[in-house]
């Protein structure tokens, strides 16, 4: 019987410890304001400028070159034409759409 009471005491001690930790964490928590943080603004600006500028053009040209190589190999599929077009549209207009959606959500 002594072993059972020790096991119960151990479980109760663990539960009490977890409850104390939970209460301390709740009392010490502060509000988080996602819109006020500007930590990654520089990186976001550089990345969006890259995709909307020369980077987007390079990605589109590489995708078009891949489609042309696939067409020259004898396999024809609509995807070889549609993918470069979609990449160009995505690089040109996708970045502002995603950025505005994230800004509006946050």
C-alpha cells in the first residue's frame, strides 16, 4: 500500500507543478501586436523588389526556355506553354496581390 500512495503523491506533485507553471505563464503573458513589428520590412522590400523587377524577368525567361527545350524534345503538352505564362503573370502581379492580402489580414 505504501507504493501506491507514493505513486499518487508523485502524480499529484507533477500536476500541481504544471498548474503552477500554467498560472505563471498566463499572468506573465503580454499582448502581441503583429502589425506594429517592422523587423523584416527591409527583407520583404528587397524580396518583393527583386521579384517584381529583374528577378521576376529572369525567372520567367528561364521558365520559357525550359518550355522551349521540352517542346524541342518532341513532347508537346499545353503545360509547356501555360507554365511560363503563369510564371510571368505570377511574378508580375502575384507579389502585390499576396502582399496586399497579408497586409489586410494582419
